[in-house]
C-alpha cells in the first residue's frame, strides 16, 4: 500500500513537472535583477525614504546632505551601450547629490517585459528607458509619474526640447516621457557599390528612381536592398512607406486603415521588392548585412550611424527616405526616459536630476555624436559644437535636417500593445511568403482591432 | 490481554514516528514543488480565465473566452503542427542516431573515449551560445555549411530566412545537441546487457543482425523508454535555441508551443491567452505521459 502511494505520489510529481514551464515564465519576475529592495510599491506612502541606506563609501567627503541612489534601466548594447554607460558615469562624476546605478536590461522589448514583471513584483527601478511602442502602455496603466512639477523644480523647460520629440510624450497636457535616444529612419547606401553601378552619389529621390537603380546594384552575393524582420522593427520603417503610398496604419482614434488602398499599394510594393524584382532580401540582421557589403542599401535608424561608420569597410552615404506616389513620409522613433510612479519625493527629484542631465543641452550633443541619435534640445541642434560636428560628419546632419519633415507614428503601432509586432508579422508574410497584401492586411486589421480593445477601454477611463 | 494492550500503543507510536519522519524527509521537496510547480499551475489556471495585460490593476474574468480565442486561431493550429513535426522528427532521429553511434562506440576502437567526449559536449553547452554559433554556420553566403555544400556543388539554402528550411535548420541543431546525450545513455544501457545472452544467440545461429534484433534491442528497451519519455517532454519545452535563432519565424515556420506562450504573454501582453497555451501544453504532456506509462511500459522488458 505504502509503495503504491509513493508511486502515485511520484507520478503526480512527474505530471506536475510539465507545468514547470509555467513557473519558468513567472520566473522572469523573481530572477530579473531589479532595483534595490527598498524601492517603494506604487501604493505606498512616500515616507519610506531609503536614502539613509546608502553605504558610507559612496558618501562624498564634506558633503552636507546624503547621496540619493537611484536605479536606471537601460537597453543599449555595443557602441550605443558604451555611450549609455558613459552617460551614467558622466552624471555621477558631475555632482555628489545623486548616484545612478545603471542596469542593462536587454533590448527595448526585454526591458519593457522585465519592467512589467518588476511592477508585478513591486521591485521597479526608479527611471527606465522605454521605447516609442512601450511607454504608452505603462502610462495608461498608471505606472508613470507626471513630470511637469519635477521639471519645473529642476528648471527644465518644455520649450527647450525639440517640439516634435517632446510632444510625443505628452498626454492631456502632461509630460510623461522625455525624449532621450530619438531617431528617424534614414536611407543608408554603400558609396562604393553606388560608384560601381555608375550612380550619382546620393540617395534615390523616389522609390521609382530606386526601382530603376536597383537592378544595377543587385549582383551575385549582394542585394540592392534589405528588409528587417518583425523583431527588428520592419513595422517602424513601413510606417514611413505606407505614408509615402498614401495610406496609414490607423487614425488617432484607433480606426484601423492599414487595409485601405494606400496600405495595399505600399504592401504590393514591398512584395514586389522581394518577389517580382527580387533585388531585396530579408536577412537576419540588416545592419550587419549592410556593413559587410551584402546589401548595397537599406533603411536603418539614425542610431545605427556611429556603429555603421565605425565598422563599414567602405564610405557610407545617408539621405532622406525616398518619396512614394503620395510624396514624402517619415516618422520618428527611438526611446525616452520615464520615472516610475509612487517613488518617495527625494527619489523623484533625484530621478529628474538624472533625466535633466542625460537629456540636457550639453550631454545631448555628446550623446548625439557618440551614437547618431538626434540631439533632443533645440539649443543643442543650433550649437556651434554640433554644427561643427555636422560639417565634419555630414551623415550625422541628415537626420536633423529630415526631422522637421517627420510626424508622429500612427496609434496602431505605438499605442496598441503588440501592434508593432502584429503589423511586423504581417509584413513578413508579404515580403517572405509573398502573400497578397490585401488578404494579409485584413487579418492584421482583425488582430489590431482585437488588441486595441483593452487600450481603448482604458483610455476612456484614464483620459475620458 | 495485557500483552496486547501493551504492544498496541508501542506499534502505533513507532508508526507515528515513521510517518512523522516520512513527512519530515519529504517536506523540503514538497514545499519546493508546491511553491514552484503546483502553485504556478493553479495560478496559471486562474490566469487562463481572465482578461489582463500584466500591467492593469483590473483583471476581468472572462470564463472560457480565452480558450475560444486561442483554440480557434489559425496561428495555434500552425503552432501545434510545428510542435508535432518537430517532436516526432527530433525524437526519432536523435534516438536512432544515438543508438547507432552508441553501437559504434561500444566497439573497441581507437580514440573511442575522445569520440565519446566530443559527442557529449554539445549536450553540456548552453543553448543560447550554440544557437549564436549555428547562426553563423547556417549563413547562406559565408557560413561553414554553405562552404561544405559548395564543395559538393550544392547551393546553400537560405536556412534561417526561408520558411521552408528554418524548421530543418532547427532540427539539425537540436539533434546535434541531443544526440550525444542519447549516445551516453545507450552506451550505459549496452553495458548492462548480459554477454551470455549474445553467446547463447550465437550458438543458436544468430548473425550480427539477429543478435541486434533479438538481444540488443529488447535489452535496451527500458533505456529506450526512458529516452523516449524524456526526449518528448524536452521537445515540447524547446525554447532557448528557437528564441535566439529564429524567434519563431520566419513567418511562424518555427513557432512552437513554448515560444507561442512567450509570444502571447510577453510580446503581446495577453496573460489570459498565454495561460490557455500553458494549460494546453500541460494537458497534452499529461496525456502523453500517461499514455507512455500505460501502454509502452507494458511492452518494455525490465530484466
């Protein structure tokens, strides 16, 4: 009897092991390196000030107050990661009141996923980098701190920021998301390949022009153009293309428009590049393919510029995105910083101090030069230092010149949770499988509408 | 009478003592399982019935609507087919290959230990790390595999970017990674077969094939059974290499249960549907395990 019981017991255990995968999913919450355990839960009163927990070693000699430590979650690796780390170091060395602990969390998606888990575990960082498609989810669920009072206390003015960029982080006339690593797509081309093909040294003015050029660039072992995967944000680039073809993903009120005429035309163009003309490929890593000369041109983020110029064995050219039948279209993208809601007052102030530095006039110049991201302050764009740099490295100027022509992305990509990936997967079906855009967009429309429901509901309760 | 009344409490006390000891000894494991296996399971069952995005303070109960959404979706059908194809091919090839290599390495060959070590190494390596290496091996232009295929005049398929080849590429990596494990287990199994059985078979006139068919294979059946169960369960849970190499793509060509669960939960932030996928996985694996225990165990010979 006892033997049977044990056997049954073990069998039950074995069956339970199947459910371990579930535990593994929840595991992200418990194993991710989070902020110091003193971080207050969102609902706690701001009296649990943990500033005194700072180890004496970090206390600057002779300083009157104690140092406030805050945790910052970042998302960059490679050249960008080094620049991000340098930002933290420069801030920590510039003053004694606040010490930022930098924690790298993986790419934009991973950072947002970990922050989601951290919120559940009530172990959030104080400041987090959040991408264009993620910050809104945290805002609408009440996890972001309104920043205007803190900005005023720190002497940071709205007008100091480039309007297009700051406006994207404003809801109901309140700032929640401050631009930091902001980009636009650019048209990158391999000047050597251009020369070999006998082309003029510039980016194509229109897609029609590029359709003429591309066969000359396309040869064995090198494609003329390349599309990224959904995971590498093809839906961000296509946001521009769908505008260029007279379509849009959605209206601001979440009415989906992707399946309409312009969207289908843009989709057909994308399908033709891989299926009919066959001069565009869909590699695993477009940036790498461009740098290694496997593709002669691509649309890439401005943020890729520093890395591309550093690693490419050929001269790199950049230009505005080509125009489509409906003219020019280009969006902004990238990431900004947000403060998590419910921090003790002094942590809030410390967090704002850090953001003011990282997005400040002086550092944004440094940051732009190290990465290729756009300077986020008006004064920085016009500064002598930046202008001099633009003169030396004209590619860095392209994005800033293109900026006034950009507009904010459609709600379907940036406000619907998962919207970016839903559209991206649809684009994979079009570019890789060669499926009919009209049919794919109907599927995508249905998915977007389903995914939009909770956002629309929340929006009603939050913003009325 | 007095003897009975004296002995009864004494037996009972010893029994109590044993029961307490039993509880004491199993309690650490039971607590661990309760915290990390059974509680998540129950919580997941709850998650599968709500509409929630992981961030909102509001969790709305929707009953079985999530099940309807997931089970009727086209993507879920693709995911199930992918998982089935992956599991059947991966387990079959790994076990046949493992057995073949084990038989070979069971011979007194030179470099035998070295070969065993080399074969077993992939099993020990981190999935994420080997996935990165294999991405380069599979590169259709400068990858190692493209070069080797080139020597024989073949053009490399666009392994990871072509929906028709991505699953094959993934299978190659998983089989390469797991075959060594099967070899080691089979080698251990081969040692346990009584040599006198072979002698008897030879006397009865069995050739090498007859010996393999009538002695080796039945002798290995408990080992094969063990490998079958563990491999099938492992295949159902495959994630790391998929996440790094293909991210379920291109166009869902390698999207399988665990990746789909991750996709639903952490990319699309749908706790409910993700919970449904986990429940489906749990039920399928439970059924498979019961079937395997019920039917196959009977035919397995334990000497």
